[in-house]
C-alpha cells in the first residue's frame, strides 16, 4: 500500500510508474526458503527470527531489498548476524570493474572460511544476481560458475544468507531452526565504486534486534530488568520516551562528519571545473573597448547640421559620430560621449556655467569602466567647465549631450541584454496528426504585454503556445533545463514551469523562466457579498464546482506532463515537496512567499518574480543570524559561478533550521552557520580578484566557520577575526577613530572641497548628476 502513495515515504515519484516486482516474502517459525522464487506461507507470524524481502519496479527498472529481524536473540545469533553483514560487505567490495562475477562468491567463501566457525555449509548457493528490466538475469549470477565480468552501470542484488542454522538454547521448538538473510541493490558507478542504493533501510544489529520480554534472556545477564505493563520489558532504546538528546547529538555528529567530507569534495570539484575551463582563474578585470570618436580626419565635421561654419569658441555635439567638441585654446577638441560621466548646468548672476565630468580613476570609479590603455598613474581630465553670458550655445549643448547619452546608454543596455541570447533550433511541427493540447491556459511573461488565454501544443521537439491574436511562443526540449509540475492544492493555480538553459526574448523582455497556468478559482471576491448560511445550497454548489474544476485541471496538467516526458525522453517533471516547504522572503521579492524544495531545485513558482535555484548550481549555503532567542534566520546560496551575486532568502522561521540542514546535507550541499549578516559583495569581489585557485589555497570557505565559533573568539580574538566584518562592527569603529586622528586636517580639507563640488553639481536637481560628481581621491577608510 505504501507503494501506492510514495509521497508518504518522502519520495517524489509518480505512483503510476511504481509497482511491486513480486508479492513481499515474509517467513518465520522455523520454515525458511531464501531463494528469490519463494512465497510467504499462510501460517501466522511467529516471534523469533523473521526474514522479509521486498522488490519494487519504477519505470520498468527493478530493485530488491531483504532484511532479517530477530526477537529476543541469543549471543550466538548476534555473532552470526554480524558475521553475515561482514560477508555482504565483502561481496560488495569484490564488485570491481573487469572482475569476474565468480570472484564475488569466492571472496565470501574465503572470508567465511577464515572466520573458522564451521558455517561454510550453511551459505546460500549464490550471493545474488544482476537486475534491471528483468528482475533476475539468469546469466549474471554471483556464484562460482559465472565468468561474466563486471561493467560500469550494472546493478546487482547482493543477497547473502545463512540457512538451516540451529539455536540450541531456544525453548520454543519453532525457534530451534532459523535463517539469516540480508539483500541490497548495488550500482556500479562510472568510477568503479559500488554504491548501495538501498542504504536508507537500516540493517545494523541494534536496528533489527528486539527484546520484548525477559523470559528468554540469557542466564547471568547483568542488565537490570525494567518492567512495564504485563510482562513486557520496557527498554529506553525501544520506547517513545527514549533519550531524545542523545539521538539529537548523534544526528548532529553524523551531519558534521558528512559535511567535512563535502568540504573536501567541493574543493576538488572547484579545482576540476577550473582545469576544465568552466570558471575563470580571476585576478583580471575585463576592460571596456576603447571609444573612438573619429577614425579618420575626413570624419571631422566642418559645419553644423544647419550648414553654418563651426566656431572655435563654442561647443558642438556631433550626434552622427557620438562626440562632443569642446573649445580648448582656440581649437575644437573631440571627446567621445562614452567618456562623459555626467553633465550639469547652473547660473550665477549674468553667467551660465556648463560643467562636464569625465570618467577617471578615483574612489568611486571602477577600473572596468576604463579602456585597456588607461594607466592609473597617468594624468586625467576630471572635468571641464564652460561659461558664457549668452546661454544659447550652452543650453543646446547641455540638451544634446543629455539626449545623446540617453540614446547610447539605451543601445548599450540592449546589446548587453541580447549578449547571452542563443538562437534556438527550429520547432518541428507535428503535421501527421492532431498534437496533444492544453486549452485556455495563460503564459507568463505575457505575450504582447496583455493577459490572454491560449493553447499549448506538444510537437516533435518542443512546445508551442498560440495566443488568440496570432502571437506564437516556441520552446524546444533541448533548451529546457528543469521542468516543474505544481498541482493546485492550496494555491489558486495549477501550472507547468520551465527553467531554461539559455534565455529567450518574449516581447521586449528577456527571461529564463516560462510558466503556463490555469486559475482554478477566483483570486478575489466582492466584499459586499456577505457570507450566507453555511448550509446555503448555492454556496455549497459553488464550492463543489471549484473542487471539481481543481481536480479536473490537476489531472489534465498531469496527463499533459506525462505526454511531454514520453515525447522528450530525457525530460522529467519535478513536483515540489510541499511537506518540506517554508515561508521566507525570496530574492527579487519583498513579501513572504511559500518556498518548496524539489528534487533538483529550491523553488517558489506562484508569485512572480519566481525563484528557481538549481541544486547543481549551488556551491555552498550559509545560514545567517542563527542566534539563540531570534525567531527568524536568513539563508544565503552562493552559486558555483562566482561572477554571479549570492541569492538571499530572508526571514525564515527558526523551526525550519534543522529540516533545511538535513535536506541540504542529503543533497550533498555544504552549509555553514553564522550569527551575523556578512558583506557578500566584498567576499565575492575578493574571490574574483584572488582567483578560485588562490582562494582555496588560502582555506576556501573555512573562514565562515569562524563566524559561528564563539569558543575560538574567546580564546584568541585576533585569530578569529574575519576579513569580511559585518557593517557597524567594533573593528570598523576603532579603525575609523584611528584614521580620524591620524589624517586630521587633510580629511577636513578634502571634505570641504567635496561639499563645494557637490553644491555646484547638484543645483540642476537631477539625481543621476548628483551621483556623478567628481571628487579628488582620498585615503581609503575601513
């Protein structure tokens, strides 16, 4: 029954593709058959030794699992079971690429013979078999006769058993004879390392042994008897009142050990990506192309647009060549508009002043905005001020520079917007029959800027959405990175969401996420429609209609997603885990939203702008503001592409902290924890300047451990200091005080000059111009 409802097992699997391979085999009471063709008998379950086997098939691929449970075991049974686990581990270790399958059984026999307990005759005839589309491959058995060799990608059922064993001290005749059996599904990876796919099913001795009463306990046992109701022995390790603190400590230790392994693995993967050229080594900024106004003297203008001759004592804007000509010592000197940072105009008395600020290295100027020929040690023109009694020419120059800069910036923005666009392959339309369709669906972002229901069609290599006005949107399967199906359970939408490899243009908007949805109920209602009686037949009928519509649309979208999976072959839809969801403030959004983990991503798909963070793109996760007493904490996700900004999910309730840690650890994502919000802009800038190789040589992300270690800070605060202190820290205040005392008059003079320049530059009242006020360089402060 559990296979019919995989969500109850925490599995995001389609129940239609999940089925049992055979009827579960459960045996007890001294009658055991360890062959895979065995059946459960009709006798009642008997306490003592119980063997269980279960096989499941998902999308026609098989798996198998076998366990033994022992009630009131003896010391001999405990010793034999632990030996059985050693034999299975020996069999798994012998599954090496290019080795014969017979070597597995030989290794198990050798291990059993070396133990010298006389159990060789009780070992089963084989140690398992290969499985896949067939549950049992008869030509690939793990016995002494099979000479086939192990290959990567093979899957084996490693099943080791000891049968016809005798318990001499057993008082119950049915417990005199028993068998021990354990089986797991093992995958041979590309690297040759066997991976146990059924490791989540416990098989340790303490997990499969149970002590229910003290009648059959061994003589001379020194364990005190703890009696409960009747004659049942109540043990601390078997009741719901067990020591939760101890279990919590063990869980934290297991998390810490796995996280240490992930840290080393993360460093190796980063260095491998660096060697493969997937990430840059850093340390070098990409300079802008050199702006050139006139490549040839013949391009220099000799007359204005009106036909009048240019005057050497007046400024002129050449919109064709995107240059500004300024009079300098009786000559017109050209400046490309890209070199102009801002322009302002003000009047004083009878004079009109035009001030032009140029791009130059300084405190606020970035080296990325300078051409490659720029040398910080050279002399630069920071600003030019022109004045005139007659303001006609200056007013015209001011207006034309503004218009020209706006046009150039818009063009550069469009070029940057289309820089990473990749032309998709043409959609192959299905013309042989009627393609599968979803009718009356909406698309986001909207086509043509207007919301209108259209039709979503499935074709040979992609999808096509057709709007009523004739607009079309094509999405090919090769460009789909992740696909999500979110049924309408507590939302008003049922949707299909596609996260793309490369962005596409929808109208004038570039996007990497496209969503098709249907509203299953009204998102708003009139306040004057007062609620009537709860037994009002009209209201009950309306609720029933909404419920029927919700179920029908969920089924239609589910069926359409299955058709897409069958057509695309390598595309599989992901359904978010609602049980693991939490409320938080995602990036690019100011309101709290319900965020849900999925198999391949962390998503919020209901309220745009959507939040989709693929798990494969996450380098690390960092929990911030984890302080005792605070109700909320923040989560920072650092992408593997260090040129991108980290994503922040804020204001998460503290009750979700342990669940998020466990989920991230299960996804093999390294996480850290701290008490303060860090300046991630400075951190990522430092990493890009240092380079990935140098960053990991300096310790990598280990500095984040210092943020949450209070003991180290008490012992040696100097060693615990981080280069990325949060804003407003004591270190910054002390450094500011020392700088103020040492610089003194120099800073005061600089501030006076800055204030005078800002006053002259802000009289125009434009915010952009105020930001571009040039100022002399000052010494950097903390």
